[in-house]
């Protein structure tokens, strides 16, 4: 999506990201050019599950003894430290805002200054999978819980035109994802899509909102990184076609974000 938008001469004045969108958003804000997006694409194409979710016997034993999280976040921290193009949120080339959720209060927290890696780790801290991040006096977790697509926050920052890039959800799986983390990620993606539809309906009359359609049908679990290249190319082709058909002038909520079932699955 980013590749095609930049090729269409659409560049952001500010970036707001939450959960996995915080990773892509932080990279885009630090390197808002076609070359920067190409480097981000190369990272996703080469990424392996163990670089984000390194499950070991130690982590399983830790879950039994600590009872708070399954995955050691050090691998994800290392990946971010090695690849993000800026170290501080306020030093990004484009104003960058990362959204997380206050663990105790349940409200969205906007992070606009300080270490970018800490902010992104907080925004990506999937409950039970990763530990919450303590930043200042707050314990923060995955931004998807409170506001995965933080339209209201972008509006409060003065945005008058929003281009939303949703991931959608795996709508055509043949069977439930296998494993606790895979199921948690699938559930989070469903939550994100439903929450986004609600927000789009709520704010559509207050600000111009353009939503790039996500892939559908989609039969790949968010826990499966092996199809990244294929999905990137599908999304690029679909976004290019959408742009050529005047997508930027349309303000529809993509049907792929709403709860649905494919005909071959419905029997």
C-alpha cells in the first residue's frame, strides 16, 4: 500500500500508528521515501517468525512461574534497534505519533517523544504474549486494545484528511489457527477490523477519511510470516488498481473490514 501511494505522489504530513502499524509507521516517518519503503519491504520479506516470537522451553517455563507473558521481547527489540531509521520519536523526518493502551486504565496513550523502540514495543505488546512496557509512570500494552486505528488522535492533532491503511483479517481460513499466540493474533485482528468500522462510521462526517481496501479473501494467519512477499505483491496490485479507479476520491468503508463469510465456506 505504501509503495503504491508514494508512487502516486501521496506523502504523509504526519504518521499515527498503533500495534503493527506502529512498526510500519515508525519506519515510514523516519524514511518517508520510495527507497525507505523498499527497505521496509525487504525487512518484511526476510522476516522469520522466530525473530518476533522466539518460543523456547525457557519461555514456557517462564509462563508457568511468572504467569504474565509467553514471549521474551528481546528479539523484537533487537530487530527494531537494528532497522528503525531514527532513535527518537521527535527526530523522525515526518511527525510521528505512536499509540499504546494504558494497562490499568484502558485508555489510549499517545507517545510523541522519547525512544522510538520503547514506544513501538509498548504499542506491539500483545496481552499475554509480550510483557507490558513501563514508560514513565504508565504500564502500556498493545495499542489495538484501545485504538488500533487512532482516527480520533489524528483528528486531535489537526489532520483534515486521513488515509487509513488497514491489514484486514484472515477471512477465509479453512480451520482455526493452531496455537495460543496464533489464536490471540487472529482475535486481535478481528477486534481491529470491527473497531475500525465503528470508528469510520462515527467520524466520517467530521473529517475526510479515505480507507485503502485490505486484501480479501485472505487465508494467511498473522502468525505466519512465510507469505509476506506474496501478500505484498497482491496488496500492491490491488492498491494500484484502486488508485487508477479513483479510490482517493471515494470515502467508502471497504466491505472486507465488515464481518463476512465467503460463499464456498458457507456451503
